[in-house]
C-alpha cells in the first residue's frame, strides 16, 4: 500500500502537479506514428516534415515537405482490459475495477488524438511552419480511491528557419531555431475514480480547469559527413514560458499569472545511412540511429534514471512504399510498419514507455495509428 501511495504522489507531483495552485502545463507534442515505431524523436531523423519538431537545424537542408490534415491516434495503457475498465466505470463497479487495478499493479492511461486541424509546410528556402491541434487524456489510477486524471485540448504554432554554414560534397553543417506559441485548456481531478466519473455525469462544470498560454524557442544543429554519418543536437524549450489561469470548467477565467519557465532538455544523437546501391532499387533507405534525450539529467540531482533517456532505432524502406521499423525507447522495444502511396501515408506502431523514474517501475503499452497525407 505504501508503494502504491508513493507512486501516486510521484506521478502527481512530477508529471502534472495539477492539484497545486502553481500548476505548470506540460506540452503534449509527441513524435509522429512513424517515429514512434523506431523509438521517438531523433535529432538525426531528416528528410521528413516532423524534423521541424525534432531538430530545427534540419530546415537548413532546404528540402520541401508538407503535412496535410490527417488523423493521428495514440493510445496507452492496458489495452486488453479496456472493455472491462469502461464497464466497471460506467456501472460504478468498484469490485471489478479493483481486480483490474490489482492485476496490472495500478492503471496508467493515455490518449493523444491529433484531429484534422494539423498541417504545415517546409519550403526550399529553409523556412518552415506547423500548426497542430490535439486532444489529450492522461490518468494514473494506483487504486480506486487514488487517481489523477487530466484531459484537455492543446493548439500550437511553430515558425522556424535553418541556416547552412557549410555545404560541400563531403560536409554539411546547419543550425536552426524554431519559435512557438501555444494555448492549452486542461481539466483535472484527483481522488476516487468512480466519484470522478459520477462528477462528470452530474456536475461537469465544477471540475478544476487550467487555461495556459505560452511561447518559447527551440535551437538545433546538424552535421553530415559524406552523406552517411550524421550528428544532431537540439535544445528543446531553450527559453519557454507559460502563463496559467486557474478556474473551473463552468466558470473559465482568463486572469493569467506571472510567467513560469518550463523545463528544457538537450538531446544529441548520431546516425548512419547504409549505402543501398547494391539492391537494384529494392531497398531505397536503410539507417540506424542512437540518441540521448536529456543531457542535463546526467548532471546534478538525477530525478529520473539516466538510462531511460537512451534510445536507438532503425528503419528499412523497401521500394519507397513499405517501411519496417524497430527500436528501443525508455528501455522498452518499439516496432512499426508503414505504407506510402504517393502522398498518402499509413503508419502503425506499438511501443513501450516508462511512466516511473526507474526502468520497469511503471511500464505502459502504447499503440498508434496515422492516416493522412504528407509530402
């Protein structure tokens, strides 16, 4: 019981802090379904639209890409028990829910949906922009009596530019920066999970709500040797601030407090692109990547085990239209497949993630699907 309560407190205070008056928003920008198939964002994953999120220096490559309205769905948690969980919540069956929680050593849920209002463009002059809207839900349920639930809507806009410093046959060096602005409305509740579901049905307007607006900047650098060996570096949220208003769903207020600085991260990675000329066009791309995602966690007080920030992955593209991906993220395996028919893309990924502070402490299964158009 003590371990269950401790997990709940750590998850609440570190990940959300939603019950406190000094609530700090957490941005829900997630890797694409393709990227999740080989372990998430990589600073060396170039030649695709999502480079604007992973490393703004990739804009210096001056390649044209576009993202059209699409559907991007990510689900996390004990997916095999979803039917029984929904039944227990709708019926108020605490006995069934307790059995499911005990079997899974506590429940962790997540959902992230990017609806059709997500699009953007990267131009050949190194300028890129992206607008993204997503609905999110996160829940930690160590027991029926203890739960922390957050759900909401987030919209963000990014504008970036990349500069070429070196561009020769054997060497390429670029730097870039991306400015961003975001707005987020999050509803939150802690306590008995059954009571919360009943509260949604009876008095949804009284649920605590936090409206946040923010702005910030990401910085990046990218180097390529002989178009084979790549090295990338990104300083995520180098300077990012947020203003928060605390109210309720039924009485939203817009009295923003003073700016709060969001935590930043430094990521660095390396990749190697294997030559595929020998395959006579059967294999069009094959690369391996390795990344460390929070350099600053290696210094000072380490809240999260540093080994969790290491990731590696690979992607093999056959005939330019079938992709097979695999990797390691949070010390859990990841796997994905993709189909490309001209601009139409379909991607599916399954991967593990660690919601706790140590490997294996709070594992979570994730499944994602993408259907849309990119160029």
